């Protein structure tokens, strides 16, 4: 019997979920405000398909709503093939809403100060994109291209997106001027940081790894006093320069915390064992166990 893959089915509950739709709607509204109130009137660009659409709009004077739809069609299809049908449906909704907003909503230019445009336009665009991602879709096909191409090449998603955007900003510098391209880079950087903040949230999870001679005390501290779940790995410590042959068994204690809790836990562990070795690792996604449930993209 053949098991049908999960992404071959559309999860209509997720598509019709009011919270997801509200996040997409608010995200699209912020993106429309950023594009029409800051970026388009002042020839500022973002990266990805949005940047290409603004660039083509300025060079060839094509309606930007048509560009947003036409340029994203291929990437929606790639998303359908490589990510799933539910993602493709939610992305289609987001792209159509963005196109309609750009077509029918009239927003006068809010400011002509280039630095304000770069910063506030980028923040609004980034928050909008992040909310759409949290709602389950995207309004820019560059991320989809990265996922699709990564599976067929040795490049990472970040490298593919960097190459993609380098070409866009190089053309922008040639067509619109180097100063506009430089300010557009600030817009893109600001938007990217805002997107990451919205998607990961202030409670972005982090792995705290501890190696201590007072293993039982550290475990009790984390579980009983801070209410954290822990995982314990068996390891070896030693192998120091000049005494490479000396080693001892140890326990590597791992707990998942938010970045706001790092300093508090590190201080408490140092009070317990000043010689404890600790290191922190960033985590892209964490769920289950006793963690508070996080919203997931797509």
C-alpha cells in the first residue's frame, strides 16, 4: 500500500484558520504601506521578487500589481512542488491580496528623507513579510527559489538568496544610480532583520550546554528551581595540551531556554560551580516536551 505524502494534501483547516488569515492580512497591509508610502515613490527597492517588481516597474513602467502576480506564479508552483499544497494556497492568497492592495489602495508618499525611507520602509516591509510567514505563506518567491535550488545544488539557502539579490542590486545601481542602490541595501537589511525578529520572536529558543563537576546539583537547579526540561549526554572531558592522555567521563547537560533567560541561568550555574563550562547554540525551531508551543511558518 502506498502512503500518500502529507504535503500532497491541502490542510483546509490551516487555510481557513482565522488567526492565520489575520496574520496574512495584516502582513500584506504593512507591505502595501511600506511599498506605496515609502519605497515605490522614492525608487527604493527590497530584495527578491518585490525588488525585481519595483525595478521593472521603474524601467518598463509596467503595472506593479501585474508584475507581483506574474513573477510569483512560477515560484508558487515551485513552492507547491517542493514545500506543499497548503503552502501554495496560502501564498497565492497572500500574493493576490498584495496585488489588490497595490492596485486599489492609494497612499501618498509619507517622507522623502532617504534614511527614514530606508529604515521605516524596511521595518514595515520586514514585519509584513514576517507576519505572512507566520500565517503560513510568503509574498516573495526568493525564499522558495532558495529551497528549490538548495535541493539541486551544493549551495545553502543563504548563499542562493545572496546571489539572487546581488544581481538585483547590481542592476539597480546601473539603472537607478549607485546611491539609490546603496540606500536600497539598507532597506533590504532592515527588512531582513525585522522579518527574522517577527518569525523567531523575542522568545527565540537557545540551547544551553553545561559541563560541570557538580552534575547532580546543576540538574536539580535547572529542573526543580527553574522548571526546565533537560537532556543528558554521556561524554568525556580532558584531552588538554600537555596532558592529552588524561580524560574522565562526564555528563553534558542540555536545556532549551529563551535568549532572555541565558544570563539568569548562567549566573545561577556559576554561583553553584564557578568552574562550569557552558556554551550556547542558536536553534531555528523547537517544539514539544515542556516548551511553550510556538507558532510555525507554513
